[in-house]
């Protein structure tokens, strides 16, 4: 695992480097610690014993990201039955996350990865093509992590419609 680096907000951000991590099902998920919209840091290792759904999204309060967040929020009961927690991750600030959370009554932590280390380690950073224009950015993706800390399922290029149902099925598999 990479050594901790300080972000401008003096929050510890750690993740395995991309060269170390090619997310494979059954492999250990890269550990991380990121600041959360809940007011404290969240570490993947502290969630051992639970199914963890880490979803990466481009930007707070944009149409696709809002729809995806609503679908995870609305699946709360089904996720709870599966001992699963949801973590949303983007490069947005904690302040932006808090506005997004409050505006849409989101009941799960939104994590800020300003430097993009975790986003990169989980393969969620890359070339995007929107309306024929190529750019680098966060690729909407989701990783389901089993209670033992291993990668259970990787969804590399998520289409929002029906995605939460696919996540629930992956947890059940």
C-alpha cells in the first residue's frame, strides 16, 4: 500500500498505486481513508464484516449523478438486508458533498478524493468521450467489496438505469 500523503485540507488519503492494483474479483480491495460528508474520515478497513459498495461518480448535483445517488438512497432497505453500506466517491469538496447530500436527502457518506488517488487506484480515472469530445475524468463505476475485504464485483462503465439492481444481485451472488 502506498504511504499516506497530505491533502491541502490536511486529511490523510491512502490507496495502493495503480501499478499495484488491477482490480480483480477475489483480490484484496485497496484500502483507503478519505474525508466524508458525515464529518469524519472513512476507512475501508474499518468496514470489514460488511458488504461495501463503492461507487465513483463525476460530479455532485449533475443529472446522471443525482439519479444514481437517488437510486442508491431508495435501495437503503434492500442494502441493509444484505449488511451493505454505500460510499459515493468523487473529487468534489466536502462542502459540495454536504450541499448535494442535504438537497437530495442522501443517507450514505460521500467521500472527497480531491487528489484522485483512490479514484485512480480503483480504475475509475480515464479517458471519457462525450459528444465526440475526449477528455480525462472520472468514469462512472462501482466496486462491490465482500465482508472479508476482497473485490466481489467490478462494474467498470456504469449505465445508471438498472445499476442498483445489478449491485444487489452481485452482493447476493
